[in-house]
C-alpha cells in the first residue's frame, strides 16, 4: 500500500510537470517560453553571483574569507540548483525521471548544508579570535535562524525517503511533499533575506559598490521570485485538488 501511494504521488507530480511543459494553446506556449527564459536567468544569476562573491572574498586569504565563499556557494548556488532541478520550465535535467531528480536534489541539499555549516563555523571562530560579539546584526541573526532552519528542514525531509514511516503516523505522502515544499520555500526565503542583509555588511560595503552592488542585490531577489513561482505553480493546484476530494 505504501509503495502504491508513493507511485501515485510521483505520477501526480510528474503529470503536473508534463502539463506545465506541454502547453495546449499558443498563449500558454508564449508564457511557457517566458517562464523558461526567466528560469534560465535564475541559473545564470546563481552562478554569476556566487562566482563574483568568491572572487571578491579571495578564499584562503583569511579565515573570514571562507564565510562569504562557503555561504554563497551553499545558499546562492547549491540550494538554488537543488530547487530548480524540479522546475518544469528550466530544469537542467528536465527529461530525467523524478526519482533521479530527487536523488540530485538531495545530493545538492546535503552539499549546501555542509558548505553552510563550514561557512557558519568560519565566522564563529573568526569572531571568537577577534573578540567580537556574535549575532548582533540583522544579518548575523537571520544567518543563525536560516542555518538552524535549513538543518531542521532537511532532517524532516528524510521522511520523504521513507514513506513507510509516514504511513505509520497516518500521513499521506502527497501531504508531506506539500509541507516539505512549503516549508522549504520559507527556508529559501530566509536565505534570500540573509543574503540581501549581507550586502549591508562592512565587508560588502567596502568591496562592492555601485552597479556591482545592484547586481548582487538583483540576483538573490530574482532567484527568490523564480523559486516562489515554481513552488506555488506546482503544489497549489495539487493542494486545491486534494481539498476538493
């Protein structure tokens, strides 16, 4: 029964993705094309922003340099790609099975958590060595919340890999997927807020100015918009359908 529910859930999500890819009308095809372009811009923004921050940070030049390097890699690139892998419009592996996408999603998310944890550790040790107070700025506070939230979110996501456990608690797999996507969106929103707040830190203000600063502001905001649109378009119709049954 668990396997059957799992298969039905995967087919439902696959059918939703296929429906969004194969638009029936000309207007829908135009919209689908625009969504594809916007999604590809998000890929480019994730790569460009992360690459630029790593360039400015000069990883290895100091202990602090590993903080922006690893954090941008974790939340601006790996986490973005982990979510976009499910995009029906701009996934880089659109033709892969959902099972393959789930595996890649988990690999990217685990890598993001690992990089984020190392980047978080770097700034904590750096502040201890410098004798500075911890989590006094909005960026530091949101960074702490985002890191804890991401670890907890990923831990609960493990339930999706073991649907038989959810079955014991009378949870439907589709419900877990909706909850995971919804709370995952909240976590990514926290990450985007943290990144934007980092643009007002002393390090960024001293090293990134004018158009470059505007570019760094645009990238996380755009990625956040694309991810929000993807999650709501994929799971909101499913939620409504489930509620109607």
